[in-house]
DNA sequence: AGGGTCTGTCATCAC
DNA sequence: CCGTGATGACAGACC
């Protein structure tokens, strides 16, 4: 019994830590609000991995020691170490060190063990909180154990004499007897703040057996109360409710000065529980509680430490589909809660049926994880994920941030083609001339005239800057090519329709105003006669116009407003052929500009789309980063919960001091905030709803 | 010589 | 109905 007490006490400590961790989770909830599952849901789920042996293995692995699993002393030692380490690791965990120390002392001081040697299958760890029945009388799943105990029974005090009674109560009780060690009291006080009750009660069948058949339900109840109020005296075994046969064990100490932090955490936890219960309560299965089924996105609270705490056993997290036996149970239980993988090592040996036949509800976490995480079963994958989030994602974002890839002209305003055009034209010619033949509205994009002006001065009346369009394109493709502007002259396209004002209003129609080709080209053709050169490089329409003796420049034909154009035609008496030619020239000229504008618009559209894609990629990267952070945080929390769950579970002992087989039992969290150890055959929903009533009924 | 790009032109549609 | 802009398609010039 001594070691029963020890284990149980340690269990209390573990559980306290667990609750404290939940306190941390409170913060997390602020951002993951609904996404985080209720504690009970987290704890839900059978894990055959939580066998004592595995526990030791885990510990040994963690500690790096090969200690015989059965060594109680070593257990103590390592447990202490482990707990300390665990606490230290819980950076954000605001667990006063003094409290921890106290626990440890308490642990060491283990002396007496209340032996509820009764055959009572139930072990009740009611927190002594008797203070106020926050949950109300019904709150009492704990009541089970406390069967006959008074309302205040949170029988921390009332150690169930039942056989199953393990001893925290006994401890407390013993402590009191032993002289009420101050430390012990303090410990009890602290512990009492986390009302813990372990109740084993018989099922309807009443066949309480050590085999823990489904007929009976062993309940580990943890009731939480703001202020523990338990008189040491109450710890007497006599107060154990006979009906429940459960041993009510509860830390009992007057709540002298509950640590403020602790209390605060406690309140937070309660708040969460309430909210969670409310949320989950709305759904049938909430009792079973799938992990974080509530949906809702909230900003991530980075309060969760992101440092990676890896557990060896986590490599096989998230088994998607349990194939058989244990794994099935595990999955069934935790699968829905997302904690399956964490809490349930694959090597679980569970013969029980689906304890947690809890309905699988939509789980925000699942959604979050399944996408990119659930399929990643190993920590290695996690590492890869992290690697991505930290390095690759950053790199990607950097890449996206930089324009090197697309070399888009940042000066371009996607929304304003004109601006882009301006940049192009200005880059092309640096011409200050902005005059355009816009009266007809066809020159929206035809700032080409600017360039044309420059060329006109050089004798290239064609007026069109050959490189204009190309320049824009080049700038789009690679801004660096702006430096190669002079080279653009090499492109000998005919742009004669974009005429400068000077040439457009030239009064000398005969003059070959439009050379049409690049000055460069002209230079290359110095040997040719001027006329030939002009003819050769003139546009077809110009040549036609010349051949037809059209008395005015094509620029005029093309760019004059329709009224002036008609006046011009009227002023000059032209033949039928001439008129047709003039009209064709005008039509083609306008169409040419329209085509240019059209192409520019296309280009702008493409640029805008590119920019949009860029922005979207950037957003995607950012969101991906955030997602990875979420996943990391969640996984870390799961790992912590897993280890805590495992430790708590393995510390539990039945009335005979035997550990509960993980294959048959699991810790589950009920809606009222109590933690129960349930046979896997019992559905959580069933368990969470009825326990209180059952207990009451049984009491009576 | 072949392919890509740019540009002009035509046909067509819409306003 | 005409003038004009927009645009797809085509062809020629150029690289």
C-alpha cells in the first residue's frame, strides 16, 4: 500500500501538472479558441501504450537510464527528476516552484497508505475542494466514489475504505495522523485545489472484478474547485461512502492561501472547461469529445512555446486508420481527437472494444492537421515541415518578395495603363512632348508621337519610335535592357503611322515626310539615292499616297478629327481613287494605332495578372508559414499532453495496487471537468452524461 | 533555314 | 448608317 500511495500521490502530482499545463492551454485558447479540444477530449481515448512497462520504457528512454521498471525507489527518484524536468520544460507553465517543491516533499513523505482494502472497485480522488460545489451537487462524478459521503464529500477526506481506494486520501489521512506535517498540509492544500477523486464504482452488473470488465466502471474523478476546503479529519476512512465502495481520496487541507497563480489558472481552466463543455455539450458526442471539434479560427497565440520537444514515441503519430485490436481502439478513441497519435503509441495492446466509439466530429484540428500533417506520421516529417516553414517558406517568401524573378517594372501601376505607358515612352525617348492626336480618341496609348518627334528631328519622319513597343516589352521582361536602348534601333519595323505633330501637319505633302525606317538603317544605306531610300523605307500607304499625288500628309489624313478631315477633303478636289486611298490610309492608320493600343492593353493585363499571381503567392507563403507554426504548436501541445497523460495514467492504481491496463482503461474527461478512468467499453458520451446521476442513484 | 518577335493589316464586332 | 475603337487572325519584316 505504501507504494500504492506513492503512485497515487505521484498521480496527483502528475495530474496537477497536467492541469497546470491546461492552464497554459488557456492562453492558447485565446487564439485557438474553439480549435482546441476540451481537456476531457484531450484525455479521452484509450491508450494501451500506457502500460506500466511502457511508462518505464518511456521514462527510461527519456532519462536515458535503464532502470528496472519495478524498482519503486528508482521510480521515486526518477519520477521526481522527471517531474522536475517536466516542469522546467514547461516554460510558459506558471507553476510556482514552491508548489513543486512541496509536492516533492509530500511525495517523499509518503508513509501511510490508506487502504481501502474493500473490494470496492472504485477509487475516488475527490479533490478536497469541498469548498463550494461549483459544479453543484451534481458535479459529482466524484460523488461516485464518495457514495455515501456528504455533499461536501468531495471526499478528499473520505478515503474510501474500499479495496480500490488508493491512497491519496490515505496519504493525506496518514499525513494528518502522522503529525500533519506542515509540508504535507501544504501539499495537500495545493493538491486540493485540484480536486481529484478517483472513484471506482460497480457497474450495474455489480460484478466488480479485478478484471475490470465493462460491467463496472472505474472512475478517476478530478473535480476542480477554486478553493479547497477539506478538513483533515474528514480524511477518515470512515467517511467513505459505503455504497460507492469507492475510496474517496482527497487532499485535505484548509485552503489557507491558495496560490494566487494557481487559483487563477484554475479559474482559467474552469472557464475553458465550461466553454468547452458548452461547446461540446451541444453535440451529442461531446462527452466523447473529439479533439477540438469546435471550429473557428482565431489568431494564434504564440504563448505556446514553439521549441520542439520531441518524444520518441511520437514518430508514429496520427495513425490514420486503425487496422485492428489495440490500434483500432487507439484510433477510435483518439483518432477523432487528434490526440490519438500522440497519446496512443501504435504498439498498444488493447483487447477491448471501441471504448471510444465516440462519434467523430468535424475537428478543426483535424482539418488543420489532416491536410498536411496527419499524413505525415513521423517526427522526421515534422522536422521537414519545420524546415520548410522556417527555411523554405522564408526563402520562398523572399523570392516572391523580390522582383528578380519576374523583373516587373515596379513603376508600373497595374491599374493605370497610362502610367506604364508613360514609363515606357519616357524611357524610350525621354521626350517631354506629350501632345497626341487625341482628339479622335484613338491615341490613348499613342504617346509614340513623343518618340516620333525626336526622330522627326533626325529626319526620320516616320515618327514611330521603333523601340517603343519593344521597349515596353523588354522592360517587362528585363529592366536591365533599358540600358540597351540604343540597340533598339536595330529593329527596323515600320511605324510610319505614328506620326509626329510636326510631320502630321506638314504642309508639303510631296515631301517624303516619312522615311519609315530607323536612322540606323538609313545610315547603313547611305549609298542609296535619297529618293530611293525614302521610297524604300516609306510605308506602303505613304508610297501610295505619293504615287497618287495626295496633296497632304498621311499624318493629317490619319489624325485629323473627322470634321477637319472632311474639310480638308473638301478643300482639295480629289479624284475617286484619291479619295478612296485617303480613306483607306485613314482607316489603316487608325487601326494601326488601335492595334498598338490593344497590344499595350494586353501587355498591361498580363502584367497585372503577373502581379496578382505574385501577390497571391506571397500570401500563400505567408499563410503556409502561419499554418506551419500552428501545426508546430499543436504538435508540441499534444506531445506534452501525451506525456502527461501517460504519466498520470501509469500512476493510477486500483484498489489492489495494480496499474490499470491501458488496453482496458483510459482517462476520459467529462463535461463537468472531472477526469474519469473508464473502461474502454464504455462510451464517453455515456460516461460523461450519466456518471453523476449514476452515482447519485447508487448512493441512494 | 527555321523559329520567335514585332508590326501592320484585315475582318469583324460593338458602341 | 457611318465613324471609330477593340480585337483576333494573318502575314511580312526582322532578328
